[in-house]
C-alpha cells in the first residue's frame, strides 16, 4: 500500500481522535449480540486482540471487562485516549498491516 496514503489516513485519525471518541460515546454499543456470542465462546481469561481499537470505546472497554485485551491502532492520538479510557488493556501504536503472523 502507498506509504503516503497510509500517513494521510494516520494523520486524519490523529486530527479527529477526540471528535470520533465523542461520537462513539454517544452511540449505543453496536454488535452487542455478536460480542456476547463471542464472549460466551471464549474462556473467561482469554487473550483477545482488538486490531483498530481507536480510543477504546466502546469495544475495547467492553472486552477488557471480560478478557485480557491487547489493542492496537496506528493513530498515536487514538492510543493516548484509549490508555485513558481502558486502563486494563495493553495498548500499542501499531499499523495492523505490519503485524507479523
């Protein structure tokens, strides 16, 4: 993927991080049934990766109440907000396209 495009997207998420968080906090938890189904299938202390966790609200927070969560996002601003909102998760600024298998 073109590195300039990736940097443009990353900068965009850094710029809108707080507005995006405010929007996510206002909406109800989407996919609640799917998350509950996932939770029912995993052991209580399962390790879960949330790739593209953003500011951690609402998914990473919900997951961290049940599992050991590692969240990644390539926006430094999103990860900074996630660290404030989801202290139980392990969080990294990381491009998910660059993850090793």
